[in-house]
């Protein structure tokens, strides 16, 4: 046995002993962690169901509504790498608890925002709070459960609950919005976060196999701004009238990403270990998971506006309409865990991609009179496909990374959801906005009264569906014509967004097919990675030794 310093009591020696395959009271610990993940993902979904009401309350443009929906995932994506490293170094449980506390505060700031700009800022703040909490949930699962079927099962449950939260959030928000104002949707996460905070404090072990390496703060700042400019650039470059701003942001993103890469090569203790990131079982699942989860988020974002504005669903009906996606996630999660163990990551991920692509194809046939069964089939198939794809992606990331750097793997897994969700939501939202504006513009030009419509009215009609409704209220004689044109334009924009989503899925499937290894080779690569990591022991800092007695997965426990 060897002695190390107890991280929360630096002057008391602590004994390092090997851990069992799972923590004490494992079901309760897993419940606490999945509930914390549920909180973060409910916040991602809450805005989508409230967007029509928000647009009506503030007279917002489609681009502003896109930013409201995007804000939470943007805040999470831009902070998750940096905060994941902070958690690895200073305490995963402690940062998780801080994030849950700030989530309660952010929920109230969002709910009582007095302007659309304040709401956008509050949503970004909500995402940063989630960035403190969400990456640590997977980090703790990886640190507390030994590599094997039990960890795979825990990750499968975590993945399915995380994704299912987008559906749960939509249903609960829709129920609240039947009786209350749009801000009530943002209060959903507050009581759940409070319960999760109590459970985490009482049940989750602290300081299990955490890093002793210094944090690359410069790299963290570069990563934060690089992701922020990338996501905002994608959301702006396709938005009507925002090409120049979007281009500037994308150029800035390229420069910042280049600087971040250079910094990671030069830093003695990089925030993002490029040696690990270059591993085929790391970067391929990372990219593929980003595409598939981003497509799920984008489909939910566009779909909610379609259901309420085109099909006339109220908020509760729109929330219940996506329940089939949750059913698909729940039914498939156990099958995904078994399939990835039996057949490997490539087969399981490809199965998921085929199903998600089929869901997008179904959405291409949606129109103004689409019956609900076709809506349900589309959401169910996408949910099932996402469940098949996400479990092997998260599992591969954590297994190809040494446990002392598991924050990097969990942060990357979070980026699959948050960066993927941000980019695809920004992309599909921008396609929706530009398609709506272009289609409405064509209808205005073809109208016999085109010459009598002022530039200001034209701009208002093309800004968003909600803005067009305001114009219709101002011109009762043309109300029916304006509403029909707005509905047709939104259908056109939505179909263009679904087509782009389907193309993205095809590209992701090609990446998995040609770059992810077969099952036998996957096992060989994992063994090679483990040998490489064993030959590179963790650097010691202060009195803490580089390693102590560990399990085969490289795990140790401080008690």
C-alpha cells in the first residue's frame, strides 16, 4: 500500500485501496448522477416548446428565437472542455454540486427575463452552469464503475436518460404552458436540480482517482472562445442579412482553433491531450456521435415549431407528440448495450445511423395535413437510432482514455451532445429561417399587390412566423392570405432543414463505415492503448504519487 494526501484534507495521509466493480449503494449513486444529467438536458429542451410563445411575447425575429433555443447548448459547449479539466483536478463532485446550485439561479433569471436579449444571455448562463455539472456525471460513472458490462450498462442508462430528457422537457413544458406564461418552462429544472443536489451530496463519493496535473488555463480560454465563435458563426452565416457577421465569426473560430491546437502541442500539461485525441477509437466516435446527437436536437428544434405553427398543436399536444422519441430511447438503450458488447461499436453505430436517416426521410413527407401517426413514426425512429448510436460513442471515448484523464473523454462525450446540438440546431435553424424568408419573399413578389407592400412590412413578414402573425393582426383584410403564405413558407423552410439533416446523417454513416474498426480490431486497439498508457504514468505533483494500487481499468480509491 502507498500513502497519498487526501485532497479535501491536505495534511492527513490517506490509504489507497483498490475499488470493487461498482460503488457502494451503486443504484442510488447512479440515480443521483442520471438525475443530474436529466436536469442539464431538460434545460436544453425547455426553450423549444416555448419558442412560439416567446416570439409572440417579444415580437422576436427567427434569428433571435434561434439564439434563445441555442443559448443553453452554446454555454455548455463553450465551457465543457475547460470545466471538465477543472473538475478532474479540483473535485468532480464539488463542481457538480456548484453547477446544480447555479442551475436553480439561472432558471429563475431565464423565467423572468424582461427582454429577448436578457433571455438569450440567461440561456447562455444556464448552459455554463450545466457545463459545471454535466461532464462530471459521466466522469464519475467512469471513475466509480470498473471497465466491463456494469460500466457499459451504466453508460447506456446515462445516455438514454440524457437524450430522453429532451422529450421529458418538452412534455412537461407543454403542460405548464397550457396554464402559465412562457417563463414557466424555464422553471422546470429548478426543483429537479435541488433534489439532485441533495442526492449527490449524500451519496456520491468524492475525489476518486482525480488528476494531479496542473490545468492549462490558456488552453481553456482559447477553447471557450473557439467553440463560441464557431457555433455563433454557423448560426449567423446562413441567417438572412447576417452573412458578413457570420463569416467574421467563422474566420475567428478557425484562428482560435488553430491557436488552441498549437497550445495543446506546446503545453507541458495540455487541456486536451492530442495524443489521445488522435486515437481512432476516440476521434471517430467523437465526430460520429456529434453528428447523430446534433441531428436529434436539430430535428426536435425544427419539429416543435412545425407542430405548433403548421399543424396547430397546442403546447401540451406538441410536447406529447415527441413522446415516441422517448419510447424509442428507452426500448433501445438495453439492446444497444448488449449489441455493442457482442458486435462492437461500428455495427451498433451504423444501426443507429440507418434508423436516424429513416426518421429524417419520414420528416421530408410532413406537410400541412400530415396525420399524427406519420409524426410519431418519425420521432420514434430517430429516438431509437440515437440510442443505438450514443452508447457505443460514449463507451468508446471512455475506454480509449486513461481514467486520470477521463474528464477529457466525458467532456468530449458532452461535446457530442452540446457542440453537435449547437451546430446542428444553429445550422437547421438558419436553414429554416432563410428558407422561410426566401419562400415568403417569392410569394410577396408574385402577389398582385406587391407594389403596395412597403419595405418595412416585407421585412416583418420575412422575419419569422410570429412576426408574420403580428402583421396579419394589423391588416385584417389580408389576414387569411398572410397566414396561408406564412404556413407555406414555414413548411418550405422546415423541409429544407430536414433535407440538410438527412445529408449530415449520410456523411456521418460514411465516417463510421470507413474509419471505425471491426469488433476484433477494436479489442486489439484498446489493448494497445492500455499498454501505451501504462508506459506513461501520471506525473506526480507535490506529495501525491503518480500511481497507487489500481484495478485493470487503472482505477484507485482515496478514502
